[in-house]
């Protein structure tokens, strides 16, 4: 089963340190630092490791960071034939400082360069695709792969009857609300957190906030609740799925990994509850270690955790 992710690919610099917050004049040494693929790469690597045929469309700069991200995706058998390396551009990088108490802070440097659009027609890009994934970051004005191209692919996939998955994400608050509404209207499934959905809708009532998303056209809203698991809501049902108890080391990338696993479950014809359980397990393993990209869970780890917790899947 073939899935496509849309939008710029970014790099993460992960630096484990002793403690946060940082204080002026109090210097800290890190025992290691990791340059890894981040963001949507976490989603697509999880999907690939779970056995899906994975394709990315988007852009990176033609700098060493962009080359590193593309190589890590190649190593995971992710097709990058539709990813453009933009001449003279820089790749977006997110610097994560994470301390021994699993607290973290991000400092980002957006990629800079001339935006590019589609280099291949959409029918070719979507041939055989069974699911499309997009985040709000792909719809930002600063994207190297133009936000209009990302939204166009999402809309066209939805019109073609391909299941579409949209992660609301923090970037949604910096983007014109009309653009986000267009993305939600073109989404089969919207993934979010309760804080995000309440803040974006402007409603403190959780049911009202969720209904606003459903009324825009989404069939399913998946609310990621961290260690508490997730809640899956449709017009017919609300499913509460408990999380897994693990020792938390670093929560970065957990939501991205969750999304990749949920899409896998959805396409594999697991029930929504089972898909949420697989996604919860994937997110739980992700937070037990430092690092994103190549450090996201392997398939065997995910199903081992499910089995050790007595979870039986139908499929």
C-alpha cells in the first residue's frame, strides 16, 4: 500500500543536556549530538518500517543538511523521486535541547530560498496512492515547496477519493485560518491535540471544538493525549484508547510517529480502536529514547509492546 507525504523535509539537531532551563553563565556540555531527519520524516519512516510503500513530495535545500535528510530516507526505502533539492536554498533545521527530566525546548531556523512548485502532474504523483498525509507546516508561506502546491495535492487527492490525513499542529496558529479550513475540508482524518483544537477553534468546550472540525467536513478527529493515549471521534462514535506506561526520555517526534502508525492501521483495515492502539504503542516507544528520524520504532518493537500488554489485533 502506497502513501504520500506532502511538504518540506527538515533536519533535527538533537542535543541531550543536563538540565533546563538554561541560565546565563552556566555552561553545559553535551555527551553527544545527533543530526537526523525530523518532522514529517518521522511519520514516513514509521510507515515504511511498518511495511507501507512510502513516497515523499516536497523540497530541501541543496546544503549538507538536505543531503543528510534525503540519505536517511533512502536508507529507509522511502522514495524521494518527487523531492526537489532547491539550488542555493537552505534546509529547515530544528534544534532540540532535551534534559534528563525529559523537558525540551526547540530553536528553529527556517529554510530560505526560492519556492518551487509541482514538477510532475498530480495524476502521476497520485497513481496508486492509498493515503496522503500533510501537516500545517506544509501550508506556511515560508515553505520551499510552495504551500499552494501542497494544498492543491491535498485537495486533488480528496476529490479522487483517496483517504487524506491532516495534522493540525502548532503551525496552524501562524497561518491564515481560511487556508487551514480548506485543508480540513479536504481531510478524511484530522490529527491534533486537545490544546491545539481548542485554541484553533477558540472554544474551551472540547465537544464543541471537535464538532467544529467535523462540521467542516472531516470524517474522523484523532486527538493525541500523550501518555493518556488518544481519543477518536466521528459523528457516530467516540472511542477512548488508553496509552502505554513507559519511562519517558524525550517526547520529540512522538506525534509524528503516532501519525505514521495510525495511517498504517487505517490502511491495513484494522478497526479505529486497533489503529489507535497501534499508534499509541508507537508513540510510547518513541518517547523512551532520545532522537528522531532513524531512532523511531521498528515494526518488531511496536508489535512486541502490544503483545507484552496482552493486545490482540484483528486486522
